[in-house]
């Protein structure tokens, strides 16, 4: 098959695709997945279309939230998407907080010496500069340098200024524009690592601009008054006006070089634009969180946006990651699966998304069912029943052919905590003579049939929430170290009695919990908390790659260090359901309000930027 790429009606011989690229257009049943397909053309026989892969599309995806929500902050513009620094800002009031980003989460480090907002920031994660700003009362001239661990005072900026633009590295920086007392200025100053020196001014005096590039090849864009769309290019001595942004805005941020930049955010827009050295192009994907006075770092192909006003005085901790090229991130999502045969809540589950068990629970107030069902990835099938019906969260662990349940609560009229353990062999349930040492309900647990860990819960009558945890070795339960935070109806992730993650739950007395703890086989350690406190939630995955969901519908992902709220939520908001699976492939079935609904989770992934070729 040949593809004509050039012809006319004057007798000129047509140029074929093979003559240009050395091979024919391939006929394939499915699109190629390798990045080597960029720029190539193929015929997809399934869709009946000619297609290609283009490197001209950018998308935003969620990153780890700042620990301190704030706007009007400084950032390490020359840092990267996986190594950035955030400092200062407005919470309100003015902040000195400094945080370091590792590509997934922020860590609080040593604060600035002078708390301030609307400051200029530039440099890298280990060598940054914060300059001028407003300490909450007056504009300041303070300059501070960061060496990777501490801030040190440096040469004062020539004038007390706020909302100035900045770019470059610690030993070769540039600051421009801003507001002094009482004027809006176009003043530009260079920084050599210790002192500031005046140089050529902006053609359009303004504040709240974005900046990118280096001290001798910089770019300034947007700002106010206006808002403005003005863009200027700097050659080390003078500024030259070039093509304007498509969307005028103030408080905009950006990342990149003088000839390849991405601009994002700014009032009144969440728009994203890319700069090719000549003109700006609007990107179809905007920031998920519209904001201004945010900070940024990275490059045109891989950038980071963090913090900002949404609008003032509200601040955000949201971090978003920008990727531009042939590879397009695909957000995780929930989709409908097959309904349970018995609608119920307060049930538990284990296994994988395509081979799961859902056990017991309550189909109505005060009642308990012994029903057990198996899922094959499409539909649920009734299996042999449990010997002891139970509800209100109980330990569940294992696979579809080798499982375990323990603890829970009976139905009316007894309404008492259970210590009984039952084992599942893929066909039937057998009561094991080894019971929990402490009968309790609302207890959570994870693992496999021969190695599990359970914790928390409540005693009969609900008068107390014990902190004790118990370990299962396949034949007996042993009391182990207590958890740090007592929790009732919590959730967890893990595949053995030596490696687990505990999160969420309820407290007595008090609200739902966000506390997260990690288990190493001998002790529990408190780690970063959930973003949304909740109880009776679902959990899946391992100690270092977990997923929390439900109660009512929020989804969070754990990377071994911190939780990130994902944009996808459950279609049916609920709690007290059966969960199973992994961080990338989870299952949530039943739940309250009483339902038979099942939803399947497909985690974030990537695809290529496929384009269908047409003749129009």
C-alpha cells in the first residue's frame, strides 16, 4: 500500500510514502504502542482509518499535595518535575515554609528566615533564591539563598518590591518588574550569586508575570495592569517585545527556556499555552485546579505547577504534573462490574479484580447473612455459605482459592463480638479451632490465608476501641504490638503478617480518622495521613502501593510515602463494602446504602497521542 504525500495536476510525478521513508504504509489490526511510531503512518484495518502519532499534545495529572496550602509563593523554576522547591507564600498570613518535592510527595524542610508572600523565586531544588516580596506589613528587599538544607541572607534587592518576575539559577538570576512604593515598574536586575546589578528595563512595566529561561536568554509573559498578554524576550541586556499570549492573565507561572516554554494558570484563567520561540499555542488541556499566583518548575515537556490562589483569599495545596509529547497520561477510572446476587453492606472481600470472594454482611437492619459469592471478572456466583454470619467489618485475607475471615459482629438478638476464624479452600468454609485472642468487631486486617495481621476494632457493647493487633501464622493468632491510633472500621493493604498498611477508621469519641500507620512485622509506625479522613472505607494493594476508596466516593493512591487524591471517584458513593485487588486493579462491591453494585478500578496508565488522518 502506498500513501501519496505530494501531487498536482501538471504531470509532476507523485512522491510516495515509501520513497520518503523507505517502507510502505503498514496494514495493522491495532495501533502500535512504541514511541518509535512517532511521525509514522499506518492503516488500522479494524477502524478503517489511516493514523499516526504526534508529539504536540500536553496533559496535566495530579501530583502530591503541598503540606502547606498557599498562594503567592516562590519556586525553583529551574528545578525539575521530580526535584522542585516551594518556599514562602500567603496562607494567609505570610509564610516562611519551605518544601521539597521528589516527584510524588512534598517534604517540609528548613523555613526561610523572613516570612513573605509575592516574592520572586528561581534556581534549583538544592540551590535556590528567594527575593523581595511582602512580609505581611510592608514590601521588603531581603534576598535569601538555599543550599539544600538552610537559607542564608544575601545581597539586598535594590528596591522594596513585590509580585516581581524571576528566572535563572542561583549564580546567574534575573528579577524584573513588580510593584514598589508607589509605582508599577519595569526595572530589571541581574544576580551573580551575591549582589544585584541593574540592567535594561521591560518595555511594558507590570507585575504578576511568568518567567522562564536564563539570565542571558529569558522570557517574560502576562501580568498586570490589564490583565496583560504581553510577552518579551531578554538577551542579557535588553528586552524585545514578541508575540503575545493568546489569553491575557495575571499571576501566571511557567517553565522552560526562551524558545520552548509552557505557561499555565493566572487570573482569570486556568489555560495552558506552549511557546516555540515565535508564537504561543493554546493547549486543549487546562489545569484541573484553576488558580493564580502559583509557582512552577521544569521544562516545556515536563513541568510542575503547585500552590496558588483559587481565587483570593482561598489557597490550594494542589500540585499538578505536565507532560508534553507523544506519550499521554491516562487517568485512573471506576467502571461498572457485575452486581452481587445478594445486595448487602458491612461485608468483606479478598482476592483480585477477576478472582474475588465477597463474604457475609447484612442485607437489612439487624440481620446477618452467611452468603458467600465468587467473582470471575464479569459476574458473581453463589458459593457455599460461611458457618458463622458476621458484619460490621472483620478481618478478610487471601485469594479466591485460599482465604480467611475472623472477628466481626453477630446479628440480633445476640449482637455480640465474634472471635471465630474460618478458612476458605476454594469450595467451602471451615471453622478453625484457633480463634482471635480478643473477640471484636470493626476490626481490619490484611494478608493471605497463612500469614495475616489484624488490628483495632471494638468490644461487645462498643464501649472501647482496643489498640491491640494480632498476627496469624496459618494455625494460631498471636498478640503483637499495639497500633498508635485506635481505629474502628478502618482499612488496610498488605500481603503478609510482616508488611502492612493501616489507614482511616473511626475513633471514640471523635471524628473519622485520616491516620496512616505502617507495620514491619514487629511495630507500627505513623506515616503521612490520608487527605480525606473517613471510616468504613475500602482498601487494596500493598504496604508501598495502596489504594483507599469509598466513604463516600473519593479515591486516594499511596506510593510508600504519601497519599495523592485522584480525580476519579466511585459512581455510587458508599461505605462498608467488600474490597479486593491491587493499586492498579481493584474491586468494590455492595455497601451502604444497601446495594448490590460492583465497581472495577483501572489505575492510571499512558497511551500514545494517536491522530486519525483525514482528507479535510
